[in-house]
C-alpha cells in the first residue's frame, strides 16, 4: 500500500504552553536519542514534537542529535552524540529561567536575549551563564570542561575555585576539577560540527514532520508567537 502524505496543522499559541513546567519542544531527533520524562521515569525513544517539562532528561548515542527549542523565546539547545542532559525551567512572568545540567557531552546553545532570569548550563565543575549569545559547551568530568564562544559573552565559573572568566567570540574557556580556569584563542579544529548549520532561522512557527501510526507522514505546525 502506498504511503500517503497527510498534512496535519495544529496551531498552538504560547498561552497554550503556559503551564510553568512546559519549557521546550523537540523539533529534531536524529539517530539514537532517548528521553526520560520526570513524570514517567524510564528512557524511551524521543520523537520530534515531544514537549519537554521541567526535570526531563535527554541522552544521545554516538550517532544521536536532538534540537530543542524553548517555547518562551525560541532559544535553541542542540544536543550532540554521547551526551546526557537534564532540562529545568522556572517560569518568571511570561519568560522561563533555564538550566541545563550535564556532566558529560556536547551541546550548542543559541540563546536569544533573556527577558527574565538567565540561561545556565552547568556540570559538576563549571557553570556557564548568559543573557543572550551563541556557544558550545563541552563537558568532560575527567579532563575538564570547554566553552567555545561563537557570539556574545559567556560567564564561565569554576565551582571548585570560585574563579570566573568571560569567554567572547573566537575564544575558548577551559575549567577543570582542580579549580583551574583559563581563556585562549579558539583552535578551529576543536569546534564541533553542527548538522543543522544552514537551516532557516526559527520564525514564528515551528514545522515538524513525523510518522503516524499507519506509516503516513504528518506535519505539525506550531505557532509560538
């Protein structure tokens, strides 16, 4: 039987995502990607269109990649292979203060200007906080963490020594479990590959394709104005 392409359009406004615990949506899931819902513990395959709530976890296999978009301001978190992250959020007025916890793995954060609170990525050793910027965070519990600045400024804090540095575009900050923290010019060979480079910018609508129960291809359009 020939698979039919079915267009399913669902328009959801930000107010429909207004529950404080709903903080992001997965728009891409490539390769081995699993989600651990806080409300229903146990890892299951992550599907595009899944809503992430406060405390949900994502883990990727070596070929895995996930793209998450936060519903309040369209900031993006791109989770590369061999990563494990926990996404948390606290609603402040109409905005969400965001926290990403990871001890090992690689993520890219493309953060739009935060109206309230901060966007924070933290490991056991380091905390990277921003108001709006673009950077890679590479967490390694044994060798230390790296923040690669692409745009803007990232405040990198070492939780062991209490020291912090500003990481700007073109520079890489390092932070390790001995309390050492430093900034140097970025070696271009250390910048991870982003499989979504070249994609169109996120607009007022998110379009997601997924497979229905009978093999039909459906399209979900979400209005996040």
